[in-house]
C-alpha cells in the first residue's frame, strides 16, 4: 500500500493506522488531514477512486462526503452572523416571511441549526430527483407543520437542514449557499470543496462504493420519524449522475477531500483564523460551541448534544479528550473533528462506505492515533 502526501515525523502512528485501514478494514480509497494551530501536520491520501481499483486516488481527488457537507453550511451561517446580517436568535420568518405558516412563526434560526426546528423531513418530496428542484423543496418546508414543538426536542434534520439554512442564506444574500460559500469561503482559503460541483470537476470525482444498509426500512414503523426522514432513497446510481453532482443539496452532496474540509473547519478550531486568513471572529467561534440541545434525538434514537450546528462529544461518542470538542460525520464514514481547546482540526474522507452513520471505526482510529501522537 503506497501512501502519498506529507506528515510530520511525530505523527508516524497516524500513517500506520491509515495503512491498517486498507489492510484490515476494506478501505479502497481515502484521505486524512489534520491541522494544529491552523497549519497542516498530516495531509495524506492513498488507494483507488473506483471499485475496480483501476484509477488511483490522487492529491486532487474529491468525493461526495454526504452530511459532512453540513459543517460548511454552519460556517456560512456564523459568517453572516459576524457580518451583522443574521440574528441566530431571530425567527426564520424574519428573513423568509412565507415560512411563518402552520405553527412555525416562532421557529428560530438557532432551532434550524440545532436540529430542533421540528422539520427533519419533507411532506411531499418523495424522490431524489425532486431534491434537485430547490423551489419545490423550500416551498414544501415553508407550508408544512412542525413534527414536534420547535425548540423543545431535537431530531436529526438529515436532508432538510441544508434547504432550511440555504434558503435563509439566499434570502439574505441573494445568492445560493453554494455560490456564497464558493466566493466567500472556498476561494479565499483555496479550499477544494463544492456545494454544487461544476461540470469541469466531474472527471476527478471518486465514486462512492456502497456498503451494507444501515437500516432495513421495511422493518421500521412507517410512521416513525426515522422512516419518514429516510423515505427518500439517497443512494445507488443516482448519486453518480451529473444532476446529483451539480445540484445544491447543502446537507448531503458536497464534494471535497480531507484537506479541503480541514482547511475550512480549521477556522473554527483556531478562533476564526487559519492559513493566514481570518474569516470568523472569536465570538462566532465561541457561539459555534454553545450547547443548544442535550436530549434524545427523536430521529436517531440516541442521546445527542447539538451546538450551533455541530455536535459535541459525549461519553457515548468520545472522539476527543477535550470535553467540548465539536464533530460531525457523513453517512458511510466521512468525519470532521474541531477541538478549540487544543486548536486541532482533522478530517477523514473515503469512498468505501461503512455501515455507520456516526463514528466509523476507520475515522475513530485515525483520530485516536492523532491525539496519541500529540501526547507522546
């Protein structure tokens, strides 16, 4: 197994774990990157970007990272807060007036960010193809009633959160969230990440390789929140189509690699400044870590701590020794960790999907090795 990239000698243990993922855990293609104090200490990749192992995973290979995309939308919201354009404590309807229907007049922006808005799924959007129609999706969310009293409980807004945040951004800026992110975040940082990938980049995208189904939908109570949220089959050949890649589905179809994700999220880990660029204030970073919900997630069925977008580590999810570290994950395995206390950020991205929604063992092993290397 040939591993490419750079790393400081102190982190040779991370390289061993990365290699072991290929040898022992069925890895096909992947990248891992970590920053400390806003600079890379590990930036590695290896393997192949196709299931036949004919195409090497290159330095500039990018892949759909599913819900890891959400962390980019959180950052956009925090940047708009910083600029005085978005009040996180304001009703969503302040920016999106037609949202104030069917009991949603008092849904706050922070409820959207903390998965407590009561809108974890759609009422009338039933197919992946319908997700490509932005107006249809946001109109559906605007007219429907919350599934529970907003702000009182949390439930993972798996796909809907991106449309909710994205429409708020569009109402404020006049641009789609993908356009605004590209101009205001990716370009200044030189971060190779897209929400709505240009056709010019399609040729270097790796295909996601399916793993075992995490949930057998046929065995779920079809009226349960989980079944309703998962009713749109976001998997299979559709995610390798040009339509999927070019659409803006801000909670699910971002394309990037570990380097680009770590480059962007290092801003939060380092008080708003990383790689010589300051895009956030220290106050915005503090707000990112403010605990909003600490309860059983009505969709996932497990206890979660949601901050302003990001989740916080728990005893059940001990991904960092820092008790207030933030994280998020994408279906199949991609992962981001933001540790403000130690000024660490790391990201793992792969194409062979695992069977976990949060906390894939490949990512967890790499993160554990990173911390071990720092404490050695």
